C-alpha cells in the first residue's frame, strides 16, 4: 500500500519550500526542485548534507525528510567557503560577527531552521569535514556534497562520506561545471571519480546539480 501525503503534509512541504527559496544561499529554485525530487526517491534513513551555509538547501532537504521520517544531519564549520570571504565574489558583509571579525553563518541557519519548524528533523553539526570523517560510521540513504570546492577538500569529502551510502542511496553533487569557463572543476572531478569506478550511476542532471545512485557493489574506490 502506498501512503499518499495528506493535505497538512503537502501544505507543510509547500510552506517550507517557499521559505527555502527566500533564504540566503546559492541554489536556484529549479535545482532545488530536482534536489527535493531526488530526496523523495531516497529511502527513509539518515541523510547527510556537507556545506550548510545559511540553510537554504537544508530546508529544501529537511522539508522532504520531515514528510517521510528521515533525519538530516548538516555539517559545516560555519565560517564560510573561500568564495564567501571578504573581497570575494560571494561575500555577504551582514554575516560578519562583529566580535570576532569572522564570517559566522550559524545564527542565520538557526533562525531559518526555527522558522521552518525543522529543528526536530535536522541535526546541526558544527565542525570541519576533516574532524568528522574519522568517526562517522552511520550508513546513509542520501548524501549531498556542497562544501568546500577546493580540489583537496572536495575529494576528501567524497572519499570520506560517499563510502557510507547504502546501495540504492542517492549522491547529489552541487556546482558541477564540466566547462572550466562556467566554474571551478573539483566537483566535476568528484562526479567523474564516482562514475568512473562504477560505484555510482548518474540518474539526473539539473543546472549544476548532478544526481547519482549507488550501485550494489562491494568495495569503494
Ligand atoms: Mg553550492
């Protein structure tokens, strides 16, 4: 028997989607819709988002997670990526903590999650991916890679966390630009790595978002 969401669940999803589309962040609405679609196809379980920023895609994913009983962990050090720092293209002066002089996206995230009513659905993990990688053991039914886009960290994040995706689970990668004139290459290199070893199969592509599914293979490269 398939359980269809009731009117209240659909209204909650719509309200959270609208809130997410208005939140600070860097994901266009059409890519967000594709991400929600991929999440809806993922089995209930633990989902992990790498790269939270102010919570825009966190609410998109959390809206789906809340509707199907999944739990979303979102991991970020909350001091911004390279391109968010002062003098860079994607800097937002309003996110500077006046006491430390550093970027701090955590207060903005907390407000967004409270507004969305997702505090029970989302666990916020404030750390670098290098801190979490050695102890993370939880199997995942969805992983969204949207953290640092340096080659070193993008490759690290893939190697450290994609291995925990269960067969049939979803791997979503953001900011994938095969043409270097459109953007940085590390996320594209990660997708090539995932596909090249047969560990994943691509199932969707929307703007710079790539959607892959874990094959039922043993071992991980
Ligand atoms: Mg991104």
